[in-house]
């Protein structure tokens, strides 16, 4: 059965007091994935496509910070206001703030449909905290997918990226344009360019990635969870490459191509 558009991430986006209206079917063995890769490799797009194929929820920490940042000033906690400042500059939000936010949402890690973490963990400290929490909750990751892409292509992708204001779907002005310019195909929301996709923030983000996130490749490699995928080609081709890499590890779980 297609799980397309059945994703409801209210509990993730708004926090534990919100409830998801649509809870994915409880699989026996839900996919619990982490996506790694520099900003701009297309993790968000892949998380959406993988959600459609595997049913697991797309959980992006960047989306939580953006959702918090778009609330009225008086509703924002000091920690979220501080996070918005880091985001605008393209810098990483401090581990303590990120961890507090994820820990509050630990119920989402138990979701029957599984999850696809996008943008978290981003530092060794975050990866270690996630491992400890999952161990103590009796949960384990299925795999960690690392997307590889040359630097020049990353910059071109980030500069052309546009995001839907309402449903957060991701487009690209040339690689994945919407049918109607500036409007989301799914919900007709307005598309915008994120502050941190502007040229001055891109370099800062790529430096932060090299310094803080690249070491996670070794961390998950040592745990035997790492799957590497070249992030070249169309989004569908990259998704097919991801499914085939996952299939070679978990043959019984991957749905056949439709
Ligand atoms: P993303 O949408 O994943 O590219 O995240 C956008 C921005 O949110 C990043 O540039 C950071 O400022 C912040 N952010 C998101 N996730 C994290 C994280 N796990 N650790 C630190 N900062 C984060």
C-alpha cells in the first residue's frame, strides 16, 4: 500500500503536547534510519521519497527550529529564539539546546511506522546521546545512510533550493521545479528561499559540516550501521540507489520497485 501523503508530524514539529492525527500503520520491524551528508546533498528530498516507499516518518530537526521560529515572538522560548540566531548565520545550534528538543520528542522514536532522522545527529555528542537514549528505550537503528556529493555540486544545489512555507516540501529551481512557479505542487503553499540557503551562510554551513558532522561517518562505520550512497543523478535515481543499498543489507524488508 502506498503511504504517500499519510505523514503527520505534528508531535515532532510542535512538541510532545501535540498529537499526530495520522499514525502510520504499526510495522513489525519499522525502519529506523539516520541520513547523513553535507547540507545540500538532498537529505530532505530523500527523506520524503523514502517516507513514501518505506512508510517511516521524516523527522528533521531543522524543520522543528523553523516551525518554532515562525511562531509569534511571545510564544517562543528563549532557547528557540537563540536557536533561530544560530540558524540565520548558518551555524550549528548548541548540542544542549538540540538535545533538549529531541529528548522532549523521544515518543517519536517509538512511532510504529519508524522514522527517518534528517539533520540529527550532527555532532559526535549528539550521536552518543542518541545511542544512549535508544539503548535505554530498547530501540536500535536499522541503518545510517551517508550521501556523498562533490563540493561544487553542493553549492549549486543549496543556492537553487526552495522550500514550501506550509508543508516543508523541497524543490529546486532547475533540478526539481514545481509545476507552477513559486507554488507547492502538494498543498499550493508559497515557496521561499531559506535564510541559510543564501550564499553567505552556505560556506559557514559547509565548514560546520566538515568540522562537526563528517566524524559521524567513522562513528557509525564502527557500529556497522553505515551505508554509503552517491548523491548524483535525479532524486528518484538516488532514492533507487538508496533502496538497493539498503536491500543488500536487509533483503527481506525493502518493498519491490513500483
Ligand atoms: P537543516 O534544515 O537540517 O539544514 O538545518 C537548518 C539549521 O538548523 C542548521 O544550519 C542549524 O543551524 C540548525 N540545526 C538543525 N539540526 C541541527 C542539529 N542536529 N544540530 C545543530 N544545529 C542544527
